[in-house]
C-alpha cells in the first residue's frame, strides 16, 4: 500500500499479489473521502501480455489487442478525485477474462479438464470467449495448440481470484460504512457491434434486475443531455460481473457501461482520437452524477 498526498486526490494505491517480474493482479485507487460507495471497475483495459501467452500465440501483440477495451481505464482515471474507487488490472483480457464465470472453461482449448469442471459449454464458451479466451476479434484463434489445465488454474489463482476478492471486499466495506455499494462495470464496444442504429453508449442493468432504477435513469438522462445516442440493455444487458454483484435487495447495485470505441479511438490502429479528452471529461461528469446520487441514498440509509 502506498500513501498519496492530498494534491493527487487519492487516498492510496493498493496493489494485489503477483511475482516481482509481473504486474499485480489489480491496482486500487481510493478517494480521499468515500461517502458514496461507488466502485468503478475496468476489467478489460489491461495492456500486459505475459510471455507465456505470447509464446503460445499465433498472433502478434497488435492482433491480440483486438479484444482489449483499450484506454477505458484512462477514460475513467478521474474517478478517485470525484469520490469513487477505481479498480484496474494490467493483465490483458486475452490472458484471462475477468468478466466471465470461473467455471466457463473451453474444452476445445484446455487439456486435462477435471471431470467436475466439465459442463455443457455456454454460447460464449462455444464462441471461444470463456474465462481463458480461445479467440479474439471476429473469432480469430489465439493459440497454436492447447493449454494444460494447470496453466489455466495458475492464471485464475494469480489474477482472477484476487480481482474478484477485492471487489467483494470493497462491496462489503461500502455496505458497512455507507449502507450500500454501487459497481460501475466499464467497457468499450466496437462500432460494428454497438447496435442498430449505432449507439454511442449502451447501459446494462439486466433489464432492471441489477441496480435500483435511479442509477440507470440518472446515467441515461445525463448522457442523452450531452447529445449521445444511448441504449438500455440492447445489445448489452450486462455480463457476469453485473449479474454477480448486482443484488439491489442486498443494497448492492451494478450498472454496466459500454462505450463505442469510435468516439475516442481509431479501432484498427489502437490509437486515441483528438476527442479523447472530451470523452474522458464527459464520463467524469457521469461518475460525478452517480456519486452524487449514491451519496444522497447513503444519507437516507444512514
């Protein structure tokens, strides 16, 4: 744990686990004062591609990056200064997908899968998008061969388990101190997969099941007021994390935010557009609004 001065707007930067030659499983930046219980998560923005992935991959680094939610962590970098915790990982999504269930193993990729871990594959797993992805982009295979189950388990132990462990700790801590927790699960989407007609932002609350209506309504109204094309639950209603952590009846809420990559980056080149800072400022305003709503609800609960 490292203490930060007040000029940064952060209370501290905590890191979780990992050998010295590799990044930690996560980085957590907290606000100086947390009165809202808002947790901003960026599970797919990591840009670290471990040697054990690169050695077994038939793709170069740029091709592997097709599955990244590139720069989303930077878009939400102001969150701690606005009163929300910010949870980041440096590990690439192609290495381990933190927005999948720990049992979503791909039998086409993994050798030696224990009998107890063999399930009928979900559509996501069949598409190569399990907890250890087999494909990137439009179904392009990552690996030259198969992975041993021991290697898969090592990735889950090193990255997946600490990531979800710290989210659970943050939720429990927020519920104890302010009465609730609000998880904002932040992603990006290819322009071609943003819906028809094309959307700038897609908000997902699993059709009202993962958060109190006020959070969806506030986010939708704010983003529309900025001139953005915003959809609710179509084509993305919320993934594994939204379902796992969105339990309004237990005072924990989760809202998924999908951002059209064409707003802030050139997808093929994986580079930022000039408008990047404007999009980051707009999203900072969104976090500020949701923090304000959460603080108001915390006062009521208190």
